[in-house]
């Protein structure tokens, strides 16, 4: 296989692997946020959602008081950090290089 063909294959594999890694990490973050969010009525937990926007994943809480709760007792930021996205991308790169 020529060098340009190998590079194209590596790029395609990397895109595929990083997309899968992002999806996995985002799902992990959503699960962690649902576990960590304070619950009084369950409405805030039920409002947590995840959507993909191109090369990004957006984790959000759709209650008017969500930001107030996040500032008093963080549940989104620690969940995203715990999902280990940077580790997932590094692993995807290693997989694509194989």
C-alpha cells in the first residue's frame, strides 16, 4: 500500500475510532451525571439529555434551575471529567494506528 493510501486509511480509521470514543465517553458522562445529580422530585434528572452536534457531544439539563444546582452541587462538570474523553481519544488513536 502506498504512503498516501496508508495515510488516508489511517485518517479514516482515526475519525471512526474517535467518533466511537466520543459517543462512548458522552454516554458515560450522561450516566455519571444521572447518578450524581441531586434528586428532590426527579425532574432535573429526567431533564438530562445528550445530543451529537457534528464532532461534538452536548450534555445538558433542561430545567430552569439546573445552573443553580450545578453551581451549588456540581454534577455535570465532574461527570464530564470522569468520562475521560481525552483518554478515550488517545486510545482511539492507538487503535487506528494498528
